[in-house]
C-alpha cells in the first residue's frame, strides 16, 4: 500500500495545495503511455513522418505524469514536481503544432490550388508552427518560474505563462478562421466525404485545447488559494482528460487513413533542386555536343 505524505498546504516545503491521488496519477500515466505508443506505431504503419509531432505531445504528457507519480511519492521534493509541471503545461502546444501541420496537408491534398484565403499550404504550416514556437517559449519561460521559492519571481512567471497561453488561444482563433474557410471551400468543391471526418476531429481537438486554456487562465488568475488550485479534480477533468481525448481521437481515426499517396505530403525541395540541376547539366551537355558537331 502506497503511503502519500500530505502536509498543510501553507507549508513552504510541500509541493501541493491538496492531498494528491496516487492512483489517479498512475491511471493517467498509463493512458498517456498507451496513446503515445499507439501514435508511434501508427506513424510507422501509415508512413506519416509529420506524426512525430503528435507522438511528442503524448510523450510529454506521459513524461509529465510519470514525474507526477514520483512527486506524489516525494511531496516535499521539487526534483520531480517542477519538471512534471513544466511538461504538463507545455505538452498541449505539441497538439497545436500537430493540428497546424495536419490541416496544411489536408489543404495540399484536397484543394486544387493548394491554398486557403490566399495562403499556400506549405506557408500556412510554417507560419502557424513559428507562432506556436513563440507561445511555447513564453510558456516555457513562465512555467519554469512558477515553482520558484521567491514569491515575486513566481508571480512574474504566472503572468508570463498567462500571456503565453493567451497568445496560444489567439493563434488558435486565427487558425480556426482558416479551417472554417477550408471547410467552406470543400463544400463548394463537392469532392466527396473523405475530408469531413479529419476536419471535424480538428474542430473537436481545437475545442478541447480551448477548454484547457480557459481552465488554466481562470486557475492562474484566481490567486494561489482558490477552489481550482486547492482541489485536484480540476487538473484531471479540465487538463488531463481533454488532452487525452485530443490525442486519442487521432488514434481512433489516424490521418494516414485519408492522406494516402505521394500527393498527401509536401514535395521535398532538395529533390526538386537536384532534378533542376541535373536537367540543366543535361541541357548544357547537349549544347556542348552540338557545338563540337
């Protein structure tokens, strides 16, 4: 029987504001481990290299909850609590990045002109991934400061992190606008139903991430001691569960089922450049032979 040392929430050495549940942490560790392992296997099976992104999302959640298990066993040690918190706070950004690169490939595959709202599919992927990196860096900086023993540093970290997730939600709203535009364009094209299921799952995943962002914004704006921070249930129902659902829906319907063939991936620029150089050399060689003749 595992014994969890629960102390007064006001104890500076205690890493929690409640008595954490060891079984809950183990259950979600197993759940995230299973979905991550499945994503890894599916990426290989469907030969979709871009799915390493969603595998990373699951891996960070898995790592975060493994460390949470150890932090529950050592409630006064920050060696496990701090990295656990950082991984759990940042993992959703990997899900965001996955949705960005996925929708870009859906546009590339299904839209004849391979662009939406005047933005090319490849450029769309690049723009939103770079925006995601910006939010990631802000949240990483803020998240690493939240566990500081210095009150002012921790408060500054909270503000920076809130700014980062606010930016993340702003980027999601802009991206959702492009997704809606893509949806409208596909309905006009009337090109079958293959695009519908992945698109609806994108909507679902974005909604789940938004639920999680709203929870975090309310949590960090409510002060250190509030109903959200002093109870463990919100962490699992509004953070862990939505993110697990956002991962597992893509296990149930993997993008590789619809993105089939060479046209479903962006062409490699290196191959194109080598082909152009080869063609140029062939032309020059041909001209040289004609000159000698």
